[in-house]
C-alpha cells in the first residue's frame, strides 16, 4: 500500500463569527476528530536564507496535547501546496530535551507559536479550525496523497468543499502577509541561548 505522506493543504481567514458558524455546522454535520492544544517552534523563519515565500524546507519542534514531535515539511508553501511531511514523535516530557538537542546542532532561534484547534472530517477533507489565542482565527483544509500527480485532483476536491461552505482561501500574498502579521504581533522569538533550562516544562508543562 502506498504511503500517503504528502500533505495537500489550503488555508483561509476566519472572522470570529465565521469561526462560530463553521464550528457549529461541523459539530452537527461533520465527524469530530480531536481538539489540539499546540506549542511549536518554527526554526525556518529565522534560520533559512531567502524570503519566506521561497522557502522549501520547514523545520519545527512542536508539542500537540503534550506529545513532542520533530517535524520537517519539504516543498513550496503558501497557496494550494503539496508538501512531503516527515515526523518523529517522542515521549511526553521530552520537549526541552529536543530543544536542547536542536540548540547544540545550531538551531538556536525560532518563532514560538501557540495554536488551539478543533479538527473535523467533512466530505473526505480534514478541516482544522484554528485559534491564535488573543488574536485571530483561520482554517486549514487538507487531504493526504501518495504522489505528486494526485495534487491537482486533491486541490480541486478541497476547493469544491470549501466553496460549498463559503470559506475563502488565502492567496499566496495574503497568506504571507498574515504570517508576517502573526510574527510581528503575537508569535514570540525563542532563543535557546537565553532561555532558562526546563523553560517549556515550566511554562507549558510539556
């Protein structure tokens, strides 16, 4: 059986009213998957050369509901993307250990982000309704595929379902403007060199 490790994804903005509307609809009409409380460090924004819109490698550490994970996504991103995803989960309570390993490998600074989301499956598309605490909302809609040739069909299917739900997709420019807004207003710069030992355990219990 072919591995489905290529993530085809689109994103779009949600007002607070949009978020409430679509969540209420999904609660009644979609299959609930899980809720996610996530803390992540995006290392690529501060360490990769070139502008964010030319990035083809996304290196992160994240903890979702307390489970640490190393995650790398390969490929272009920003609008209707298809990226190969490589991930490795570790035991609870090891997030600070991963941060230390990355720090000694030279990955010292990254953007620290906090996200809360509700995940549903609707018409064979996985939707995440994401809250940036104290700031804004957006959605992610994705399908997993096994090879690049399936990307066009997957994007068409995702786009059709989003249109039926009256969900607007970010274009590439809008998406990167939103990322810049988050990095400038709500995300934090994490620096391994100055963070106290056990920082994430103390602050987030991860």
